[in-house]
C-alpha cells in the first residue's frame, strides 16, 4: 500500500492525538525519575525500547503485517531509530540525574524550534515565514532564560543535565524530519521495525556498561520502566509517526507546547517538585514562542 507524503491541515482528531501524546510524554519524565532509582540510564533507555519493540512486533504479527522493506528503507529506519530512540532516550535518562522532571520537560520544548529550522532546509512545504521566525526567537529566549538562571545559582551538574536535554531535543527534531521519508510505510510496522533495530545495540550497550539485571530492583522502578515501554514508547511512537506522515514534522513539533506543560503539572502533583519563577517564566516564553510559530503553519 502506498501512502501519500503530502501533509494536510490538522483535523480535530489530529489535535486530540497530539494532546494525548503530550500528556504521555509529560508523564514519561516522572517514570524515568522513578526507574532511575534502580536502573542506570542506558538500562532505562534499552529497557523501554526493548519492551516497546516486543509489544509492537507481537501486534504486527497478529495483524498480519510483513516486515519486508527495501535496503534503503532499512537504512533510514536504523538511522531514525538512533536519532529518535537510542540517543535521546539515553540523554534524557542520563541528564535527569542532574535536573528535575519539570526542568527536563521544559528544555525538551526546544525541539519545536530545532524541527522548524531543520524542516525549512529539508522540505518544500514547511518553510520559514515571519510568524515562525518570531516564534523561534521568543522560544529560544525562554530556553536561554532557564539555562542562564541555573548557571548563576547552580553547580555544573545542572548544566550537564540541561545540555543533555537540549541535545536530545535536537536529536528528536532531526528524526522527525527524516521520518517523513518513510511515510509510505504504515506507522505500526515502521515503529516496530525501528524499535527492534534500536533495541539490539541498546541492550548490548546496557550489558557492556551497566548491570541491567538487578537482584532486588524496587517495584516502583519496574512498573515505571514498563509504563515507559508500553505507554511512553510503543503507543506514543505509533501515533507520532501517524502525525508526521499526515501533518508534517513542524506540526508534530508543536508537542513542545504540551510536554513541558504536562511535565510541570505531573511533577508538581506526583513528585511535589517546586516550580520557581525562572521555570515559570521560561515555560511562558516557550509557550508564547510556539503559539506564534503555530500561526505560521
């Protein structure tokens, strides 16, 4: 079956899907924080990817999907998996050893602006216009505000965590642009194939650098890792590819409006993390920038 690579204007269902993924990914930062209580950052990344791959492969086989693609498509999926799963999942897990869940969620919003910049050069239908340029500028001011504040009041550990989040956001944005090149493949088998490829080397890295099999992990850490794999990766990954194929990388990047909002809310509700003035100001600037950018789509 051939799928069109031409994007369309978002419907209410597309917007609902975006909000749903935003809520899941906002909660993922809490799950990561809980999983890190018993597992190392590479193990957390490898665990969620492997669980998601197993779930999606089972669904694919049950639905009768074949995973027969051209060599060129397999190469693209391996690269997309590295940029959308392997690298960012590790960076997020590692970085959250130094910063809060809420701050991590806010910094991940920078992916919206990276996606806009990359899409301008990589596609013909997601070019710059005045609203997008203004939105990018305001959004980056919000990210700069948060980083600059912590540079003044925190130790270098916080800066390491922030840099990891920004690099993860850039990796996500790069994968979003590349994902449009496999939009002819249905989202479910594409997601299963990408995650299966990524799980192979992530598991090898986990066993080489860490001790992924713990004798006495906390139950909450295990449950958090399962939630990350099934909800935050398997389900969200399929919906993400559907949105990119239908509405483009820039629309998908509007998730940056929702993830930090849900991340702050969930962290405040369930982890009792304090939200300071600088955090709220940065969140406001990023949300404003994304809203202005949205007017240009």
